[in-house]
């Protein structure tokens, strides 16, 4: 069975250019702190605070580059602490999601929406998908043999020639499985 | 396939009589706030604070009745916040586990050990176990068809005529599956 590297995503934020400028100042550019597994994506040096009706988190990592719309990805556990109930969604699907207050060094933004719990998914390069007969949007099963073995079902396939092979799960899922970034999952075909 | 009710356990503490008296005063008795699924077990009205090297939680629920030894059960997410790394263990197996500071209204206790991440398990009444051919300590698979479908493997069977049928998972596991207490899992035999 194909082995897929695991990436466990902690809470993070993607910013629109407009929100970046509001939070950090007009014309601001993010600093690459560390490249991520997907080509061109990086963790920025910069962080923001996010504030919900019940709780808040300081130093939430910004992921770059900028995107058309601001999006915050939290775990369900984070969401309880913040006092919001975002839906489980694919990245980019932010209609009818809750917002949060975002605070940067130069200003703040009151998001009307944009907070999701990210649906687990696998990034496939087109060549990997072709090799294993995987279609974009296909629902897959992956087996994780960490400290707490489990099988994730309904894992969404995302196929692009811009992607590198990676299973993306959040911290609740990583902790439930007892795995960390760099561990491997087995794709059940 | 047999359906098993799910119980999602938030962080909680079981106290020895000695630690109960130190925290709440000599001769103190816990007040039953709510009966739990297992016969004789209850959530107490009383709470304590638990303090780790990195963070702390206020109002951690005490579960009664008192036990031979104090034990704290947290999720892996909680453990990161507290700044400790407890192992995944069955209840009662607290050798070589980390401790925490526990603060009550009348005193505090510095636990040398006792903190675990509870291994997921199913309580079976002896009659249910006999009906389905389940042995105590057997490792089982359960399928959860919540918002985020998955199959938990290596779920430990615990069989006793003092038990009521229940799958116990922690908040990381409940959140990873998108289920809550009262939902049902399917035992894969």
C-alpha cells in the first residue's frame, strides 16, 4: 500500500492582502520563516492574536503567501476554547462560517466569517494520483499505526501538479492517532 | 453489528481519600453532581485546579467515589498546554507517569505521578461480553460514523458484572471523530 507522509496542522491563519495591510501596515510583506510541504507555501515569521467570545490565542502562525480571502483553521478543541462552532470544511469554503477578532501589531480586523475546522485531506501530485488511480475529490481511507492506531475514512483527495504528497490532519486528529508531522500513513486502496 | 453508546471524557481527576482530605479538609465527603454511565460512578460537584510547568486548568471535575490512588486523565492537547507528556495508559497504570500540582480550597498536593492520557476502551457487562464472544483485555475495532468518520483500532475490552456498555474516548478522539456523548459506535466483530 502507498505510504503517505503526515502533516499535523496546528491552528493557523491565511490572510488576504487587505487584512495583512490592516494588521501589519500598508504595503507590508510577510517573512518566510519555514517552507511547508506544499510548493510555495510557508510559515511566516509573523503571528497574530485571535479572539473569540469565550477565549483567545496569542501567537497564531500566519501561513503565506497571501490568499484571496482570510481564513482561520482551528481544531474543534480550539473552537470550544474560543467559544465558536465552525463547521468542518474544505479550505476555501468559508460561506456561513463564524468569524473572530484578529489582532496584529498595527491594527485589528473583525472577521465576519472565515473560521473552519479543516476537513482532513491528502495532497497528491498529479503523477502520484495517476499511478494509484486516484481522482480529485475522491474519498479515501488511510490507516495510521501510531501510538493509538486508527483508520480515517472520508479523507478527501486533492490532486494538482502544484501539490506534493501529504496527508493533512489537525491536532485533534494527530493526538487521537498519537502521530506527529513526519510520521507516515498507509493509503488503503 | 452491536451498537455501543459513546462517552467522551473531558479532563478529570480521581482522588485518594488522603488527597481529598488535604485538598478539601479532614473528613470531607464529595457531593454527587451527576451519575455517570458506570454504576456507582459520579461526577462530583467539587472541582480542583491542576497546574503544570507550562499551563494550568481551573475547575477540573472530580469523579467519585474516592479511589486507592489519585489519577488525573487529560487529553494529549491538554497535556501540551500543561507542559507535560503523560503516556497513553489504562486506568490505574500510573507507574512512571508525570505528576502535577493540584489545588483545592483547603490545601494543595504535589503529585509525583498519576497523570495519564486514558487508553480508549469499552466497558462491557459480563452478559454483553458473553453474548458477543468478547474477552476481557481483547483489542477491538469500532466504527464511528460521525461528522468525521473513522475506525478506532486497539480499543481495549474491559469486562465486569459491575460495568455498563460504554465506549470511553477522550476529547481529542471525540473531536477527531466529530461525535459527542450519547452518540453510538458500531463494534466491528
